[in-house]
């Protein structure tokens, strides 16, 4: 209180004007020359405006009354806010705003204007374009922009049934950047121009769905429209199609039972129309299940305006099917007057046939007979095909059983043949007991194996076997290790240079025929190497040679068992120590097993520590399509290849000494067959002479 007993600055009060109470606070007091208060400045709570009051009786300073008034006002505002979502946008805009400033503020909450439904009320005295723009330009509170128009935040807009035009939509979509859903159900003046408009605005358009149900825009999926996020805009089909062109407006008027909204929807007596004009009615009209059918009329011209007569130049539409009409019949929110007509239509069942009765056409009857004959023929042929299919399946099964029996018998025959050949071989060698070598892949531990260098790892051996199976040859470096390889090289070099008694190098010879027993001959132009033959059991055989042979046996015979090698039993024949003395010594292209002499795998270990490409002596393997694989004879390199005609090979001319150890692993059964059933001497000598002629021809070229 002031010194004179009046209200002080900051005092709460409320001012009564025209029967309304406005809460306020005293923010300033003006005194006269006698220090008496003559004017009070108050600030209103609802809008923060200030006003000067000279009559203090207009202010009520009863604080408790002010507090009670605040509670009552807040209670009112809470109830008012809960009631606002049920009001139309036009009611919030025109009626609620005149109650008080607080009510006006409540209607300006942005959440109320995200979804705007303008179809529930339209003041007919206001043009529809102005009506829509008035609502969308309403200012509402925004978290960032303080106040912003509704059009900048609305995301769902419902214009169902309003006579908006394409021009109205063009302006509307340009001003609503966040609009994602647009409902135009039953809008009579929307045309196909909507689609190119959306395409022109797709850089700014956020639309995702457009509902065109009950509009006269047909074929909504013809154009591909995308929004600014490059997503396809979904257009709901209108569900309508043009009525039969044989049914004119004058004819419709004769059978119309009821109308709605200035003849926008006609309810036509379908049964009478079908009975009187059966040829003019479409199949869709025949299929309509009710006796009344709704017909939608409207002008589809894009230049029509809402004030134009909707029946001028009108076009009639009906539903495509009952499925397209379900939404109109059951789900769509329609005025009470229209709902009554729809209920009346649904309660009337059609009494006419659902399909058009067509006159009998002789061509159709003849076509039916032809098709029936063809169908009977097809059925007969299909029965024959089924019988043949069963017979073929049975024959295939019998063939499979017979082939399995044959393969089993052939396998047994091969086992018997192998056993007989082995027995014959031992009998021809004056041995009564048949002793067969162990099969491939069986590891045999022998004395001294622990002193040998480690073999390649199991993974490396698997890779070596796989490469041999795929490429018919394989190369592995550092087989013995450098120390053992150097020791073997020095042994061979000493034997070749100084001789070793019984183990002395001699010029390599060519053996003809399968057994090589009948004729052996030298041809330096074909083969120019010096060789020593041994099997490791000789008393004079160097220990390093025996160890190398055992290391090769452990790899090839006991561990290198791929699918092909596992089917046979391998034995090792004599090893051949070779030295190409240089001076152009070579070995022409040949095969180690050209005619089934028993050789299965050729293993060559190269022993040349100082080899360079200028020395020559590379081994060249020839494969199909003139493919050549060149193997350099470097120290401790092991070359494995199949000995038959898959790997013809040659040794290029050498200019320096070239050492190697060659070992052949024999297919035991093929070898014994060769030894037992060799050609007679005359035939074998004839073959040998042909081989000599062949080598002479190669050498001459």
C-alpha cells in the first residue's frame, strides 16, 4: 500500500469493463503536487498491454478474488482446449477468436492446424478459393518462428466435396511445403491437369498421397509423379468409369428416382433401364447388385468454374465394380440426406440378371464345337504322354539297375584280371607265391625315415595332388632342402667327372616297344644325355641317392594319392641319373608311356645350383592348342607329371652340364600285363623300326 493507503506498484488486481473482468498488475503510479495518486498504470495478464486508469474504483484489489478468478480462468481454458479439436477450422477461426484474447491464443496452437479438414463446413456465401486461403493464412504460434501461417506447417489437408479447381490446387500446393496428404474425395472440378502440375512442382513438393476417390479423374496411374524426396506419389483411384455412351442425359432423367446436391448424384432405376434398353447397358451395369445405381454427373472440362452449371456438357459416371463402391457404401462420411438415399439403395436388391444375355451366334456355336473337339484331342494326347512318361521312367529305372549290375560285374572282372595277370607274372618269373606291393596311399615306416628331411606339409601335399589332377603336372621347389640337394649334386658331378666303378655314366639309349627288351639303340640327334641306372639296392649306390629315392617314395607312393592314383598300385622302377653334357645336347619331343608300358607318374628332381637361362636345358611340356609349359631346371625343384600321352615333352638344347634324377612310378597291374602279354619279337621289332624312322624325321627337321 502507498502512504495514502492506496494500492502500491506490483499489486494484483482485476479491472471490470462491460461486465468482463481482466486480470492486471499495477506497474506505475502518477502523483499530483500534493503527492496524492491521481493515475494508475496497469498491465493486463492476457496480452501484456498497458493502460492508464484515473478512477481507482475500476480496480478491484481483492487478492483472493484475483486468485480464484485465475483458477476459474485456467479451468475454463483447459476445458476450452479439450473442446477445440472437435470444432471445424472455420469455427475456430471465426467464433472462438471473439470470446477473449486467451481463447484466441488457445486457437493459435500449431498442433491444432497440422491436420486441416475443410470439408465439414463451407460458408456458401464465400468463394471456395477465398475460404481455403483464409484458413491457410491464419497465423499460429511456432516454436522457432514465433508466429507463422497455417499453410507453412499443415501436413494433411482434406478438401472432400469442395468445388476447388485445378487453378486453386496449383496455388495451394505452391504454398504448402510440408503437405504430405491431400484428400480430394468427390471434388467435381478436378481434372487430369493435376498430374502435370505435380510434375512441375516435384522439386518442392512433399506430397506422398492424393485421394481422388469419386472424382472424374480416371487412369490415375498413367503418369509417374515423384516428390522432392524422389518418392513416388500415390494416387488413390477414383473408382468411377464413364457410363455407356448409348445412355444419354435425357434417357437417364426418365429413369432417375432421386437426386442429391443439384443433380450431382442421380439414383437411377437399374432394373427398369436394363429391361427397357438391354443393349445400351454395359456389363458393369448388369453386374450391379442393387435395383438403384448411383450415377455421378459433372463437367470434366478444366475450364469449368464452380459457378457454372454442373449439368451443362455433363458426363455421367458409375462405379467400376461393387468392390470400388464399398468405400462409398460403408465407410465414407456423407451428409445425412445422402446417407438416407444410400441406405435406401442398399436395401433394394436387383431382380434382373447379373450378366447380359447374348443372342446365339452360329459362328460362336461352331467355335465351341471346334474347341470341344480340340480339348478332347488334347486330353487323349495328354493321357498317351502320361502313359509314355510312366513307361520311360520304368525303363530308366530298369536301365539304372542293369547298369549298376554291369558296373559291379565289370569291377569284379577287373579285379580277377589283375589277380590273374599278377599270378601269371610271378609264374613266368619262376615264383610260386604271389606277393603284391601295398596299394597307393599306405604309409610305411622304414628304418632311417626319421633321419630324412621333413616332407611338405599336409596342406602342401593336398595342393600338389590337386594341381597334378587338374593340370596333369605339378612343380614343388625346395623338396630336399638346400644342404641335401647340394650333396646330391656333388655326388652326381663326381660320378660323371671321375666315374665310380660299376656306377659309371654311359650315353643314353632308346628302348623300343612296350617292354624295351628286344632292341636298344643310340641316337644323339634325338637323345644326347649321359645316364646311370640304379634302384638303390646296389652295394655301390651312394647313401645320398638312397635317401633321395626313399624321400620320393614317401611322397609319391605313400601320400600323393589323388583320385586317379588311388585307383592303382604304384611301384618304383629303376631311377635314372642324367647329365646333359652341354654342346647342344637335348631330347626331342616324346612321351614316357606312349603305348601302355606301365609308367604312371614321372618324377624329375633337378640338381643345378648355378643354372641361368643362358644355359638352356629347360623341359617343355606340350598341351592342347599349342600351349607350352616351360620348367627351368633349378636346384632342388621337383617336377611331377603323368607319363602317358597327356604330357608330351622335350628338353631344350643345353650349353652347360645339366643334372637331374628321374624316377618312374609304375602302375603295377599295367606293368605286369605288359610283361606277360608282350608282342612277339617280329611285331615288336617292326614297331621299333617305325619309331626309329619317326625320330629320324624329327631330327632332320
